[in-house]
């Protein structure tokens, strides 16, 4: 099908339908109508002359939006909120006069944003917990499989595959703490008016301050978000948006770290992301198995991290009670941050659910480096037999340099153990030396750390936040 206009890849290729629905125009405008109904109900409860018949009429058309009418009016008035006020009024003849009573545009735009952000954050949380759940099963399964640890991507001491997975999980647990804080501390704007003074509502209620305050409490109860911004200009403080984009960036950072680790592991042929039966790795090199899912996480995460700068810049450049230079930016930066993180988590779930481990390749690399790591234990065993520690230390250094030279310059295997077995100064035969080369002697408390971490930190989170397994089918 020929397409002649731009479409966001976040919608056509990456993000889930659930997240796209939350940020759809239809969700926004239905939420606006929900807020107008909420406002009218609360005002009626506080004795303003609003009838139940008018409220019933508003409810009748809440989800039946006359978009063509609204679009026509907006072209004339150049104001999206007023266009929808007129469109709603065209359907609700009896309630027309009480729609948006006492409110300014931000009553619907800002409150609707927080309602939608709250739902989107909950969807993100569900997916983060799904990733944690799947990685936890993986970590437990491979809790004691020794693997070569790296610092600076240079061979270091051994860890285990499960221990490394716990590093990925721990990043997400930090994100979950932050996600919970942000979600639990969302503030709706309430009914603040044009400059945040509530003057229009004070006029409606004939100077009754208590009723103005009660109106705000009623709106919060009906919306389902208990916290209301105490003081504001025309909008809620845009620092809320900074908090939201910061936690989305944090999740992207964690996923980015995982995806980079996995890309390196796939290069080493130790662990791979899923590769489907008919998947093509390269248009030219048919044998390739490129880590395309992990690379996509990296790519999208970079976008989210950079995009997260928009909110703090917007928050810091608002003038006095409000300026409108936030609007166009927020329409793009916030929904796209959610869509991109949703896409990242879909990929993360998909990968974590199908990680492929190659124990023999892991063992091969361990065995290549283990002789160097074992030298301290060999030294101790030889000293127990009566050898001189300082003399053996020098001999190990010489043998290690020679073995490394052989590996690097000649491409041959590491023969350090054979060299030591043939050196009478150590007094150890090849069988004794091989006993020292058991990889599990060099993983420290890795297996125990995995068990303790999963039991003490992960299980309480999963028990407190039970979620159904999400099986992700990627768009592309």
C-alpha cells in the first residue's frame, strides 16, 4: 500500500496497541469529557444550579465525540479546548450552558494529562515487573554456571551467568522504586483557574472559600488521584513532567545496559537473544545472527535518554503563571517517551523470555583464562609442600608470560598448567594441578548471592505485585 505522509515508527513498528490507545486523541478527548462531567457533578453537589438531567445528557455523549464538528470549529477559533466545548454543547442542548463552568483550558488539559500518565505508568510498571520475573527465572537456573567476568572488557575473575543476570535485575528494582514514587506522587491540577487563584470559582460560590476547597476535594475523589497541587499558576508545575521523563529515562538506561551486555555476549557466542526460524540476519551474509532486538533496545533507549532533556528545559523556562511554549513540546516529547519505553520493554520481555545459553562456549572461554587465575592457589599448594613462596612467584610470572606469548603471537592454547607441571620446583603433577582448575572454586559466593538476592529482594516485589506473564509478539 502506498503511503504518502509521514507516520511515526513508534506507532507503526514499535509500541504496543495498549500504549498507543492511552495516548490517542480519542482517549484525550474522552478524558476531557469525563472531567467536564466530574466538574458538573461536583458543582451540583455543592448546590450550583445544575440538574441531574443535564449531567445525564453529558454522560450520554461522553464517548460519542463529534470530531468533524470539533475540527470545523477549531479552524475558526484556533483553540482546541473551546472547539470541543462547542462540539460537546452541540450534542448536549440542555447542558450546553454549564459545560466548563468556571474552568480554564488547563482544567481539562492538565488534569487529563495526569490521568493518562497515571495509567501509562501503571502499564510500564506491569512490563518492568514482567522483565524482572523472567530474568529471575533465568538467574536462578544459571546461578552456579561459572562464566568469565570482565572489567574493562578484559578477562577478570569468574562470576556466574546467574550472578550477572542479577545485576540486570537490580537496575530494574531501582527503577521500580523510582516508578512507584513518581506514580504515588502524581498531583492533579484541580480547579485553579486562569492564574491559580481560583477567583472564578470563588465568584461562582459567592465568596465561599470552603466550597471552593470542597470542590477541589470532590474532583480529586471522582478522578481517583488523591493529591492536588497545593499552589499553581495556570498549569501544574512542569517539574512533574521532569519526574516522569526522568523515570522513563532511568528504565531506558537499565535496558540499554542489558542490551549492550547481551550484544557483547552474543559476539562471544556465549548467550544469544532469540532468533526465529525464518529470521534473516543479513541481506548479504546469510549465516549471520545479528542481535537486532538488543540493538533496537539500544537505539530506542538512546532516544529516550536524550528526549528526557525536554521536560527539565520546559520546566525551567516557564514564565510566571504560565507561557504556552510548553504545549507543542509536551505534545511530542511526553507521549513519545512513553511509547518508546513501552517498545523497549516489549523487546526486553521478548528477549528475557527466550535467552539462549551455550554452556560449552562459556566453559571453553573459562578454561582458556582459568590457568592464570589459578596461579595463586597453585602457589599456596606448592608452599604447603615446602617450596619457597618468593621463588615460585617469580617462576609463575615467567611461565605466565611465556604462555600468554604463545596464545597471542602463535594462536595456540594456553599451556601454563603443563609448564608448571613440568617444573620440579612446584612438586605438583598434572592431576594435582587439574584439581585446582575446578571453575567452581573461583566463583566466590556467586551462587549464594543469587539465591539471597532473589529471596530477599526480588521475591517480595513479585509477591507484592502479581502480574500475568506477558508474551510479546513484536510488530517487526
